[in-house]
């Protein structure tokens, strides 16, 4: 098993505040959303069968691995690439709705509560792709807990549709999306604050709710706070 030995600073006051917010928010959300979680689990069990949850190894803080939890949105055991385009034939009927609304991500609140993830942080990647990250980017990105959302995933909220429109999606993912994500991960890890996290959460929710004007305004502010204009420019040039 691959493990990257990444050093990270001991908890400081800001990190302790972040962890406290994670625990309180994730715990409250799991309680409040329990009826929805139960409904979705029953729907998947009846319509799609077992298993209800999808578990996959991802790389977390410090380079260790953990098991990420999602509602299953693809056919169990179906072979295919590690990334998923919008037109992927493995996606089930219910799964397509879950992925479109991001409801498949809700179980990751349990990962947050357990401490393997945060509400906001670089999205956790599988070991295969982490091995392709530049060494410097990997060292910085893995110094913080991975998150349910982050600036890159917020900006690439339609990543599935983007990949579906590529003639060579695997090449596009490795040569365009990975460099962009790594750039954004580094900017986040180096400059993020509690205020930045709150803004990212707000912007992500606004985008999911279709409040594009609000989301776009928040997007620009986050890019400026993180100093990520160069990441956006390089991504647009590569695309």
C-alpha cells in the first residue's frame, strides 16, 4: 500500500476552531438529515439493490489512506475508469439524480465526524492519481484534511458534463483537471482561514441551489482571497 509521509504542523488555534466547527456541524447535520438519509437508503435498496453505500480508498491528511463513504450511484462491480463522466454507462437511474444534486456526498458527513475529512478542504483523491501530483503540490495539499467541498470542486461542479464532452477524457483529466486541482489545493492549504471556509460553503450551497449570481460573486471573492487567479488563467489556457 502506498503511503506518502507528509509532515503537517501541530494543531494551532485556527485548526482547533476548524475541527470544532466540523464536529458540531457534521453531527447536527447528520441528526437533522437522518430522515432524508433513511429515505435515500431505502430508495436505493428497493430500486437498485445492494449495496446502498459506496466505499473507496482515498488519500487523506498526512498521506495516510481512509475509506470515503458515499451513496452508491453506479452499478456495483462495474469496471471502468477511476473518474466518472456524466454519460458514464455505469451510472444508475437513481444514481444520476443523486450525482446531479450531490446528495450522494451526504454520507461523507460521517467521515467528517470521524476526523478523516473536513467540511472544507482539498477533495480526497485515489492513490493512483495522488501519485501523479507534483511532489511539492502533494506535500502541501496533504498537509490539511481533505474536504467535502473546496474551491476546485465548487468551480468544477459540472465536472461530469465537462468530461463527457472530451474526446479523450482520461487525457483531459490528467493533463488539464489534475494540474488545476493541484494548483487550487495548494492555494487553499497555504492561505485558507475560517472566514474563507465559510465563504466556500456559502458559495457551494448557492451554486447547488441555482443562485448563480450569488455564487459567481462569491466565486470571485474566493479566487481573490486565495490568490488563485494564476490557477484559473492556466486552466483556461489548457482547456
